[in-house]
C-alpha cells in the first residue's frame, strides 16, 4: 500500500476512481435540499454533472455516505466516488473525516489506484490520509493457494494519491510520510491479532517483536522460560505452565540521543486464552486469539516511534504466554510469587492477563520512567461498561489519565476515563496470599485495574488501558475499521510519545 501527495489536476489524474468530499448545503438553504462539493481543480462541466447526479440519487452529504458516479464529463477517472463528510465549515471533526474517507476507500475494493481530492489544511489532509491508509487493508496470509481466483477483484486499494492544489509544502509532505509510518504500524498490529493462534505462539510473538524493529535503533531482549524463572517472573510462568508452547518476555528499548524522558508501554500478550482450568465456554472462543492485541499495539508503536525518530526514550515490554488447561496448568488455589515479591492467590485461572502484566509492571517501575502505560484486552466487563468501540482508561494520576485521553482524542481513538474506586481493593483480599487475582464482579474492569495498581509504587505515574472491546471488530467493517484486529491503541501511543518528546 502506497500513499502519495500530488499536485496534478483532479480532472486529468490517471486513476481508477476519483474521491471527492461533499457537504450538506450551507445554512442559507434548508437542510436536506442538496449538497455542496468540497473539491478543487474540477471544470464547471464536471461540477455540474456531479451535482445533478448527486441530487438525482438523493445524496445528502451525511458523514460516510458514499455515492458512485460513472463517466463524469471532464474527468479522466472512470468513476467519481462522492463521500459525505458532514459540515467541514463548522467545528472540524477530523475523526468524522477519517471515517468518511475510510468508507470511500473501502467502497473502492478491487480498484488499484484511487486519487482523493484533498483539503490542503494540515489537520484535514492528515485525517484524509490516515482514513484512506487505514481503510486499505485486508488479511489474506492464510488464504489457500486456490483462493487467488476467489479473491480477484476484492483486494484493497493498492495506491492512494492525495491531490492538493500546488505547490505541496514541506509540512504536507512530512505529514504524509508520518501517516505511512503510523499506518504501517496499525496494520502490523492488525496482522498480529488476525494471525491464527497456532501460527503465533509466545516464542513467535517475541520473534515478531524483534522482526518489527529490525534495522531500527532498538535494542531487543527476549527472556525464555529459563530466564523468566531466573528473574522470578512467577506470573508469566504460572499462566504459561499449562501450555506446550513456553512463555516469553520481550523488551524493546529505543533510546535516541538527546531524549530527556522515558515512556514505558506494556502490552498483554496472551496468544490464546482458553481460560485455563477455569475454562471458557466454547462460543466465540476463537476470538481469544486476539488476547495479545495489547502486545501487538506495543510492538507496533515502538516500531512507529523509532521510524519517526521521536526524541523520547521508549521501552516496550511484552509478556507473552498461552493460557491452556492441562496436567501442568496452574490450578485455582495456587499461590504464585510475582517479580516484585508480591504473592498472589490464583482464584480464577481466566484472570490471567493481570498476572503476566504484574510481572512486567514490576520490571517497568525499576526504571522510574516519566510514565508507564499498560494496554490489555483485560476484561469482558470493559465491553459491558463501554461497549465494543470505547476503551477504558484508568490511572493512579489524574493528570496522566487526562493526558492519555486527550492524546487518544487527537489521534482519532475512542477512549474514556474510568475511576479506580478504593473500596474495590478489599474485594481482592486473600486469606492465604498478599492478594487474590479476582475481586468484585460488579465493576470488573475496575477491580482488574485495582489489582494492577498494587504493583505500582506511589508517585509513579501509571495509566491502564482496557481494550477488550476496541481491539477486535467481530461485526462488519465501518469507517476505516476492518473486521477482526483493529490496531487499537497504536495511534494513541505514538501521539503520547510525540507529546512527551515535545516537552
Ligand atoms: N481475555 C479475557 C477478557 C476478554 C473477554 C477480552 C472478551 C476480549 C473479549 C480475560 O483474560 C478474561 O478472561 N477476563 C475475565 C476475568 C474474570 C475471570 C475476573 C472476564 O472478563 O471474564
Ligand atoms: Mn482470561
Ligand atoms: Zn485473557
């Protein structure tokens, strides 16, 4: 997939389709009476033909509304795709624009090259580019040889050209290049999530982390099961001990010269979550291949941050294990000792994510970084509370939580602040160990976060992202979001790193 900026005329650019934005008509005319084209560089004959086609077809310019018009006079492209973007004159909602452009690009499956008549303002151009880049995705690594025919004509758009009135500025060129880097990373995270669990056991996920940063100034350290034992990672080992595929911990260190601050990002890497001895019901258990989406986001974000050369130290920690029931699996009632020495009574082996994260957080706090963010498909309760598209954001520090929520908003990701009620800590009390791994079921997303907080010393800013819903789209594609892995949290991490680098 390539993204390019060009200043050629939309009328004469050679491509399979030309995308133009349309808005509902201005306040002077009654709502619903027609649409206004937000396009530059088209001859009057083309504008008239497009307008009358849109009127005839009843287009309203609503965000994401896609109308395809063939053979427009004065336009070289054989098809014009008009996409509603809402009212760009009002407060600019860049996320609406990203999604609308995404819908247009998804409607162009099977076409090779698509040109978009883009607004030149930097925020609008960036949103247009990102929406287009993220929509041009599918995952075919595991389609059999014979399926080439079946998928012919259904590949995503391979080449996207953003047309701006010339000359293109340095800032415009840079933002297109940045969009490619971040878009590649989001798609890498999606690929990792979509990869079947038999093809991506913990050792392979750790190697994928290494591959992701090959050739970049990132130091990679991988602990195998023996190193994990040596370092006392009882959580990762306990969760992993039921599987024939042993656990790992991957550490990625990006430390550019001149960086003042350190960000540590920690991602849950359960390559498959059966629940273990506290086994899950069969329905939709296949979706638990996505239980490493936090790890995927961390790996992808470190790649993007290093490629962008951001002046901030970033460490990615990826604890990874497969949660299986077997004769060697941990039992409900087992007590394990975490990296920091805390003992945990495992009352439910399906609450495994917090166990592997506890070890990794214990490692993270040793560096005393400016900020630790962990990201995990941690609880079904997250989906009950916030639905499948909004991540929960919890923290031990109000400013840090607000900072991450604001960064998510700027990056176009939906995240919402949630509390850490103190009274939930008592529900995690264990008669035998320092703490139990399950607490109150009511507010289960919050109980899980309160468990994690136990491993963060006072004064260490820490934010926890529960992406159980947003990481995986089990429904139809929408906007720029495909079915399956979504790449959730990657753009937010890059945005946070950018803001820390800026000071
Ligand atoms: N990986 C699951 C959470 C999950 C559920 C993610 C659905 C995505 C979709 C996690 O390991 C889990 O099983 N959590 C339990 C915790 C409970 C036992 C306290 C849950 O949410 O039921
Ligand atoms: Mn589980
Ligand atoms: Zn899990």
